[in-house]
C-alpha cells in the first residue's frame, strides 16, 4: 500500500471502487454511489464524467436506480456498459480448444471450436490456436476499447505469474512459455491459469457461485481439475499450483496415473475412468460420448460405469469437504442427461462419508456455464486484471 499522500494512487483507487461498484450493482445514481463508497459527491461526479467519456458507463433515464426513493428530483441512473469492449477466453482441452469472444460482463458473443489431434505437436496446436484467436479478434465488432486481453485456461500445473505451463500431463506439454508466445503473436495482454481455477473465478463472479464466499469448482474431463475459493480468495498455495485434488490417492496399489503416481482419484472418477470401466464390463472400446449415448439408451453396463465414477467422485469429495468446509461444490462435466444422477449420487456419498456434513452440509450442483465454464472464466481473468485498480483486487460486493 502506497502512502496516502500519493494523489495519483488515491485517484486511481477511487476510480476503481466506483467502476467496480457499477459493474456488479448497476443501475445506481451518483448520490447512491457516494453513499455506498463514502466518497464525496464532487469526487463521484468527477469520476463519473471521466467514465462517461470513456464509455465504461452510460446514463439511462429509462431505468430506476437502485436506492432511489422516488421523492423529489429524480436522480439520473448510471449503468456499466459491457459493450464498451471485448475479451477473449480460451479453453485449452486435452483434445480440443474453444475460443470465446465476450463482452465486458463475460456474455458470450461468438464461439470457435477446434480439435487437437493426437499427432499434433505442441507447436502445431499453439499455431492453430493463435490463428483462431486472430480470426476472433478480427471478426469482433468495433467497440471503444476493442479487445482488452486474452485469457487461457489449461488442464495442468500452471505458473500464472510467469505465464508458463509447468506440466500438463494429459496434454503431454511441459515447460511451455505460453503467455510470452501469445503476447508476441497477438500484441495484447495475455493471462493463463489452470482451467479449474478460471472456472471457479468465472462461476463465482458471474455464475452459480455468485455471492458464495466458499466454493469448490470441479472440472471433469479426461482428468479432474479443482479450483478452490475460500473466503472469496482463490487458493493458490506456495507455488501457485494448489488444487490438484484429482491426483489425491484413492488406492496406493492402483493403476499408474499420467502424473507418475498410482491410484489417483481421476483414474476412478473421470471420463477416462468411465471409458475404462465400460471396456472392462463389455470388452468394447468406446468414446466417452458413446458410453453416455449407450447409457441414455438404457445400456446397464454404461449406467454401471457412470455410477462407479460418481461413487468414487463422492468418496474423494467427502475428504475435500472435511478439509475445506465449502458451502457450494460446482461440477462441470459432459455427462449430459446423466449429470443429474451423478450429482445425486455424489451428494449421497458425501453425506454418508463426510464427518462434518451433518453440521455444515455442502450443496452440490452443476455449474451454470457447463462446458463454457473454463472459457468464460478465462475471460474473467482478463477482466480481473483490467478492473483491479492499484490494489489489484476488484471491488465486487
């Protein structure tokens, strides 16, 4: 924290407070902004004039501002303008990547989906991703701010400070300086993080976790990613790589995991686990999507494979609930019509196995954004940085 005599710092801090208040609580009048922030009316008026010029904020005479009493001269309502610019969010999966163009409230405007082949090298995959991002930027509508940045969510260990993918075992990527590569190509600010971390951020800011201080977000794909928010802070740990609950040991003598360990949770509760179990039951090789289709057609073996994954996921989450005491667990998966049954089974197992569940039960539900959670969360990374102000922490309450 800088000295309070630094007027530039104070000015930027006040601007950030006002702007972020409007981001999450529009519409508001100048009087109400002054009341909620404690800033003088003159200070608020000066800040609003600047934000109006920059088109971050719009006056809207057709909307009653929050806090208006309806008595006396009607105050002019102000609202945040999400159409002032765009952000790009990238979901980098094991066998695909998805590029989202969003406005400044993370509303998805355009989607681009591409597959990653097993024979594609790291360089090939990045080259194609760059080309699609450039296409998305070029195709985005003109706005006052343009595209303000790009966020990328990755399934693996990520040094978000340096912008380096340390180890993404399911992608077979190691020590990839993705941020510097993308910034050199795109000439825009780029932010990268673990895909479950960005999913947690996006859901808490804009989705099913909004207003919940203690949230666990699970991304179920070929592996299991976990993003943990406690007391409104994303838990990163010593090196910024906390949250790898998918590699919690379930069976010390279990099969080998891609991480180098044995018997990890994701070997029993992921898409890979469903595929493996179905093969064991039927001696048939099928993709995860095909197993789900078979389950929807009434295939008992497919149903057993999915139920087994849900059971083990509940076992793992019971330990996580004991350790973290979250209020909400959000699950993003591709179980489609079977997702409701998975949620019910997971909830049941947690209730049976968690020591603290009778005293502080965690609600388990699907994420609001589903398969878009990572891409939307990646866009939220950009917004957090853009709107964070001098204290690097957005005002969102």
